[in-house]
C-alpha cells in the first residue's frame, strides 16, 4: 500500500516528502521542503522516514540510508516495513 512520507535527517531536520510503498526501497514524487537544502539529501546519508498517512503506519518511522538520489526520487537501503 502507498503512504505519504516525510524524510528527515537523523537529527530531525525535514528534508522533504514523497510517496513510499510497503516493501519498496523507493521514495517517489520526492519534493524538497521549502528552504530545504537538496544537496544534503545525497547517497550515503542516514535518514529517518516517517509515514504521514495510513491507519497503522502513521506516527511510526524507520531509519535507513540513501543509496541513490534523484531529482524526484530516492532509493533507500531498507524497504518500507509498514503495511497499511
């Protein structure tokens, strides 16, 4: 199932938001938060991904690492563990 997610630094700074699907390592439709420095979201960076939608996933999060970064997508080292 698809969920809206926010992507944060491991220190809690909001980088942006996008869409993630259960079991997938991709975040699609990624948009940088207003004033957010996109250059900080790069391959090798540790991030926290937090679903902002979904009955069971909302309010939870998982830590992972960015494997590849694109203009509108991110590939993560760990898949979205939440079913909803």
